[in-house]
């Protein structure tokens, strides 16, 4: 392997990660306050929401890979707020890749950030129930898009596009969604884009009652039903955007090494940059190494064999990211 492709890693992402992380944490903390406002019956501070979305969009435009990297800092205890921010970031990135301009992206981002705001009024025992919901519980859960829509409509500030995302992100193009059973022609592309991201982030996130799926498993499951849910072309656009090996997923290399995907560049989807965690001999590294597989000698097995489950290897992805970005625990 060429020496240019390996770099000793010790807080290597600290400089890149810090501004994105600060912006992310500000919005997570802000969404926690927003949920409290809703539960108290207070008005949501939409000035703050718009500022947060603008900041997240700036972060996405400045460094998409790092914006995606920190979406892997998930915490089951803060799921509603982390999920809201992740859905906003990923939807902004996807819609940017689809050609939407800044003004539209700001509207999309507001809707994506507030897409589940109606759940602030959903009983916690239903939101966190580990088993299957009863029919009555499911009916209550299904009210959150309309609850959120009515709440934000009454605020009088949100655009039709932002409101459509809040109300319709559970609609599906075959008419099987809720609350209005809309079909393909009645669902705007940004709404379906938010729907894809919403499902993806929910599937890969750890919850108090279950572990998240590996990214490739989640994508495969979604793609199987893409035709009737989101449209195959839009699902393919999401896969192109997020990459064959999404940022933050754990991959095994052909030589036995294991690493975290750091970037999934469009010109090298199958040869990402990888933060090596376990060396080819199977030993875990105290000082992880950053490897660019486009520069590595593939005769040494430096290419991706498969995606693996972090839990199967006993890896705490969030802890590794925090260590390499010098972030507080």
C-alpha cells in the first residue's frame, strides 16, 4: 500500500467536525425546547427554527461528508430530537443533489425538521412501546402528521411546502399511506424525499427497545418496496446520494481489516475513504488509520468485501467518532 494512502489518526477530524457538531448540538437542544413548548401548549419559536435550518444548510453546503459523518452520533434517549435533525440534514442533502435551490431547500428543511412535531403530543408509552401497537394505539400514533400540520398551520408562518412535508411524510405513492391516502401525482418530490429519509434514519437508529439495522440492510429492505412507496427513481437517487457504503457504516475489507466509511465520493463509490479500526491481522488498533482506498494497493486486499454490523463486532460507532473528532462524551 502506498504511504500516501495511510495517515495516523488521532483526533484527525477535530478541525472539520467542530463547526458541524456545534451547529448540530444547537439544533438538537433547540428541538428539545420546541417539544416542551408544544407539550405546554405554547407557540413554537419559528424564528429559531428557520435560523437552525439555515445553519444546517450552510453546514451541508460547506462539508457534506462531515455533515453525514455526525448523523451517526445517535442517542436512543434523545431519539426524537436527534432523528429530527438527521432527517433535516439528510433531506437537505438529498434535495440539493436533486437540484433544488436555496430558497426551496430552506422550506424543505423547515418541514423536515418539524416533520414529527405532532409526536410531541403522542403519549410516551406509545412512542416507546417495544412490542406491536394495538389497533387503538396505532390509530393514536397515526394522528401525529395531522396534529403537527394543524399546529403549524395555526402558527401562520410556514409555507405550503413545509406544511405538506409535515402532513404527508407518511403518504405512499400507491395510496397506502396516511392521513389522506394520497397517490403519486398528489405527493410532491420533497415530501417523498423526506419520507425516504425518515424511514431510513428510523431503521438504522438504535432505540431503547431494539438495535438499528446496518445501513445496507435498511436500504435493501426499502428498495424492495420502493416502487409502491416512494418511486424507484427517487429511491435510486437516495442511494446515489448516500452511497453504496454510507458514511459511518462499518465495512470489512478483503484482507480482514475493518473500518468506518468516512466518505463516499461520487467518482469512487466502491472505494471510499475508511477509518481503519481493525488491522488485516485481526488486531484492533489503538491509533486508528485513515485509508483512501482509491490510492491503496488492491493486490493487498484493500477493497471492501462487505458491510458488517457494528454490534456483532462490539463496536461503538458513536464513541469512535467522538474520539476521532475530539468531542465530549
